[in-house]
C-alpha cells in the first residue's frame, strides 16, 4: 500500500539530517495520499541511519494506524489535525532546528526582514500560542495542531502563502504540496530564522520589508504571473 508515497516520505525524512535540520531523532516528515485519505509518517524514535522505507507507518485521517508494525511518530495527532484542516497540503515536517526554536522559545514571529524570506513566505511566520496546562493534559499533540490552525484563522493568514508556523516554547512545523517541498520550506525557515536573529542583534531600527518589495519577490515565484525559474 502506498509504496511510491513511502519512498517519497523516506527520502524526505533522510534529507533532514543532510540539511542539518535534526539532531538525533528530533524530527519527522509525513506525506498524504488525498484520494485514499491516508498519510505515511516516520515511526517514533527510530534513528535516521537505521530507518527503512518499510518502517514507515500508514495512518488514516482519524489518526488510526492502518499499516505498519512500529509505533508512529508521537507527533502523529498534530499531522492528522493539520491534514484535516489544511486540505491543500501534501506533506508536513516538524523539527527542532535551533534558530527557529529560538524564536519559538521567545514566543516571537519570524518577521519578513529580507527577500530570502519573501521568496517563500508571504507574511511573518507566526508564533502560535504555547499550550496551556489543560491543553497539554487533555491532548498535547492534537492541541499542538489546533493552536497552529487557530492562529492562522485568527490572523486571517493563508496557509499556502505562509507554509510554516512556530509553536511557542516548542518548535517549527512546515508544510507544502509534497513531502520534499515541505522539507524545502523547513530549511528556508531555518535559514531565515538565523538571518533574522543576526539582523535583530545588529540593529534596533525597523527592518521589515516594504510591502512592494515583499510582493515583488513572492509573486515572481508564486501565482499565475510567476517568472522565476524554468517553465
């Protein structure tokens, strides 16, 4: 079942250590087959050097295991919630990459300060609320998904135009049309977080991009009039 998707998700997971996005087993990638309503995710706690495609676990949109011998990632309820509420995404990545976690720990959005940011994210990457004691005790991982979705709704953000979020005091989640694209967005997020950290150290002046420059860089890569790259 879903052998091609398993290969894609496996390759996406294996790219995380290559891109310096994970330490030990602190991360996971999933990918979904929307027609079947099933997604594939990394098993919990398996070191990347030992991971095999057949180790991946198949989950339905109720969060139930339908195939696989191993326990799925402990973040499976978060992925399940995001797939159910962001219907156009095809892959999700969660890491504890240090620069993005720094902003999450500070409960700060990652602001749009440069064109590197604008090429991928149309707005600041939001820091969703930290979970309350009650939310953690009730359903920690499920409520992690809920705080992300609630933040996008409250701020009227487009999850396709800004394909990532921070969970305050936790870390980053990124998504995309495919598992590989989600990993790409996670890496851009980490690079931008590092760049922003240094910018904020260097100056206290307002460094946010003017809207016209943000628009130029975002829309030259996205939308019907995009012209960046080969067509």
